[in-house]
């Protein structure tokens, strides 16, 4: 049944950086045109403001009269060199777009401004999870301990500097708190250095990269899910953690305040000195 619904094409295009293809504009035209005609495509849907293949496919689709929809998942700035170039190209690509989808109202505002779009053609459709795949299991929790789970790419924009700053403070003031960190990235070295410097080898566990099928098994071991992102359009990991029954503590950035009701999440400024960042780590608050 699946093979009649979903067709996957593996294109002979070289990937050169973070799963992105080389921007060529026109060399992908024969491939995209052939697929659209062969599969009798009515709507082409592209994802990602930094995906060259997405932008090229949208341009080719509109050139041959196929409707196109674009979904944006991230927030970007306006002042740095990278943002100025990507925003200008996004504006060019979306000039003839039929519709745009964003994952939060903050994301919608950001995309409308970056691409100079008419707000009426932009819809907000929040991310969702299959709750049957993210169910709680209290038998997996450690008795007498509070486990803080962090599942994220260990990179700057995910607030790894902030995480490295608050781990020693929390562990010092709350002897019953442990950290379980899943994910990989260039800031893993920083977390390892903090762990060794403060002798927290047994209380801060680094799991490395995780497959999505492993995420639930990690989440159900925790009591608190901590998100330290510096910028975030939505953060679906928060929804997955909440579905598994964890208390959520997150930085108050981007579209995060839109994700959950206020009684299910504690929001704090992305600052090591923010007292709200440390609330909720005692047994009485779990």
C-alpha cells in the first residue's frame, strides 16, 4: 500500500555541507521537471530556508505551471551577512509562491518580514507528535533522584554555552539532581570539559547522537526536560517531552511560549543569572 502512496527519488546531486546540495539554480531543472511530469504533480511542497534543492524545485515548479507551497521551520536575523543574503534569496524565490506555512506566529512574523510577503498567504500550522509513540513510564525513573533530560544538537544556537554554565550551579545546589544529555555537535567538548572540571562524571551522562526511535526511551527516564535554545521557532522536543509526562523548563525565546499552556512549562530568560532558570529542580516541584 505504501509504495502506491509514497514515491522516493534519490537524485544524483552531491551533498557538500550539512545535507545541503550545491546551489546551481538550473542544473536540477531536467530532474525536477521529469519527476513532476512523470508523477503528475499538482502541488510541490518545499521545506527549509537554507535548502538549495527546495528553492530550486519551487522555481522550476512555478516555471512549468505547478503550484508551490513553502514551509519555514526556523527564525533568522536581519543584520548579519548570512541573514542578509539568505533573506534576499528567499524573497526572490517566494515572489511567485502560492502559499507559505509557518510553525508558530513568531515564525510567521519573521518570515513575512524576511521575504516581504503578504501576510494573507501565510498560515500557521504548529508541529505535532504522535502521542501513542510518546507515553510515560514511571517505572523507568530513578527513585530518590531528579533526572534532567536534555535532547538537542550540541551547537551554539541551542544554548550549549548556557547549559554548560548552569549545570555546575544546579548540581552544587541540588545534590539529588542528575543530567541525561542526548545529542551531538561541536559543543560536546565544552560539556565534557565542564563535567570533568567539576567532577560530575557520574551525575552528567552524555549519550551522544540518538535516533528518533530512541528518544522516548531516554525521555521516560527523566523528571524534567530542559531546553536552553537561544532561538527557536517551535521546538517539537518540548511537545514530545510533555507527552512523556515531564515538567518542562525552557528559555523564553521565539515561538516557545506558544507551544504549551503556562501550567505545563516554566519559562526563563536565556541568562545564567536568571533565577527562574533554576526553579523547579527540587523534589517538591516535581
